[in-house]
């Protein structure tokens, strides 16, 4: 538990502030406007009053200017973001985009395109994403104040202004519900909203009947994303609370925020559920859908909802800044690569696959024990670590050959095919091969199984790949049989 608590205090390693937190004394000496907000505690450390909105706003302004070269301001009362925390989210999205598990469907070369749901007057995510990584953004919002100041902040930074589009969300409060849309297929997706027809014709997408109807606010993605548009990701800092009274319960901070930014009937749970419903319609219009989550207790419900709508992958993370914790939730409808092969590190030194649709009576430890049995049956030496969920395997030349032969027999048995392949076509190592199989819990019913060489300079091109392939078939046959035969 001690180690876990220490890890909680870390922030993303790519974050500019991971090893160099803001130096209030230095910033006060460089920016006279910030100096009045800095005071010194008994131990001589410079501090600011986090309950003072003017202090937190000025800190955000000078951090964006000093560290990112961005000119920025928001009027009183608007949500004031913290730069280190928002940078964590940006870098997490960067990590998601670099994962091999979801193939890159971007046809625009290296031009990453993101969508910021409810960008706010601060427009923080587009500004950081554009300045740090050169990403293009569409930032949406519904209030005139938010749209005006987001535009001002974009235009104040001509070096990134061409990368950012601010888009107005059209909203008529008396729109029809999703439930009604299911029975009125000829009606526009957001009710009688003629202005929306240009953005998203009703013939483009079908709303799933039975989708959540708990959210009745402005359009989020459907009705805002234009027909035919493609994005690499969306991101969102949702309204976390059900009322402004609830939003004001934390006496230790003052980040401002309007009701539109902070409050939603049903809170973040309903808001993110609507994003999930929209994503089930738009599906592969986005490579990754993501949202910040303020309450860990909501993750279980939201991830269950995701599997219900047919996503292929779910990822979660934790964002930490000081004593404040938020969680990141990401999902995709893009079919994952069947195997993740790192061709850049010593010829397939890492391979992994997703084990999805595991029958309920089985757990990760069952899969781990079956993995051990799979290799032990071929005579290989195995060492199972139940706490780390790993199996270390050492296999000789003959044992590798046995694994291959047993694997081909298993394939023939499972798929009713002739044994037309032979392990003799593979380069079986003359020396022992040492590798590790690791099991990672993704979400209930889904595991990531990863194979990696213990000695990266081992000349075993193709061998580990074939071994992991046979393991995948065996585990899927045993634990995911309902899916395999469905």
C-alpha cells in the first residue's frame, strides 16, 4: 500500500512540471502582477491562497505565458484551469494515440485532429495541444461568453490560431429526447432544429433505441460533429456536479466556474453517459473517445455502459495534482490489431493480444494458471508469480519444437483444419529461449496478455510470435468459447 500511495503523487513524466513544479518566488520576481498573490509560510516556502480566484487565475496566466508562450485571460466567474493537471490529460491522450493496439486510421499524415467538448472561455486543451504538440482542434461550447473568450484566447496567439476552430453548439431547450427520435426516424436527431440539419443530417446516423435518456442538455457530439468529419480523439472536462451547492463544497480551492461548466442534471455520470451514447452513433468517426471523471465510483458504471454499446477497447488512468485526483476514461470502436508487434525493438521482442469476452466463472488467476500449464505440458521450465500475474518460461530447442507441434495439433482440433503447417519452417533457437507472459486486467471480462523476451538480444525471429499465437488460440478456446462459437 505504501508504494501505491507514493505513485499517486506523481504526474505524467512528459509533463513540464513533473520534475520542476512552478517556482512561485521566481515567477513573482519575473511578473510583478503575480507578486501580490505570493506569501511565505513559516518554513519559508512561497505559497498562494488557492481559495482566491484572482490568485489562481493569475498563476494560470503567467504559467501559460512563461512556460508555453501563450497569452491568455478569462473574465471573472469563468472556470479557471490548472495548467499542470490539464497538461497531464494532453500527454495521456498523446500516449493513447501512440498505442499500437488501436491502428492509426488518420489519412492526414501526421496532422492529429482533436475535439474538445465544452472548451470554455479558457480554451485550455486546444491551446496546450496546439502549442505543445502541433495538434489541430475543434473546441465546442454553447454560451456566448465562453465562445467570445475562447475566440479571444485563440486570436491572441497567432502562432497556433490557424490550428484551432471554435464551434458554436446550437441548442433549443425544448428538443425531443433520444427515445422519441427512435420512433420518429424522419425527425432531425435533436428535434425540430433546422439549423442542425446542416451539421448532421438525420439520414447520416441512427440513434440506438433504448439509449440513455437521462441527459437533456445541449448536443455534445451528435449534432455538433459535421457529417463526414473524422477526428483522432475527443476530450472533455465534464460538469462534475448536480448543483452549484455541491460544486462549492470544497473550501480549499476556488477555480470559478459557471453553472454551464460545473453542473448537469445527474452530474458527470449522465453527461459522460450521453457522450457514450453519441459515440455509439458516431463510432469510428473518432479513433479514441475520452473524458475526465471526477468520481472513481462512477468508473464502474461507465465502463459497464461502454461494453454494452460494443466498444473494442477501454483504458483508464489517474490524474494527480497536489491533493486533487481525477480519472481518465478512454474507449474506441476501432478494431484492435490482432497482435501488437514491436518491429523496432530486436525483431518482435514484445507481443500481446486482448482476451475479450471471458466467461464469468473465470478470473485472471485462472488464465495465469492455464498459461503455466500450457508451457509445462511441453516440458518447459515455468515460474509463476501470482502477485505480479506473470509466468517466466525457459524452453530448450526440443521444448520449443514440442510447443509448436502441440500448438498446431490444438489449432487443427479447434478449427477442424488439416495440420498443413510445420514448425520446421521456423528458426528454433539453438540455446534456451527465456521469455515472460504477463496478464493485465483491463476491465472485467477483458485481459491483456503480453509476451516479452527476457534477453532482448536473443536471435529468435518468429519463434516468440508463433508461441504467443498458439497461446492465444488455446486461451481463447478455453475461456472465450461462447464468443468463439457464436
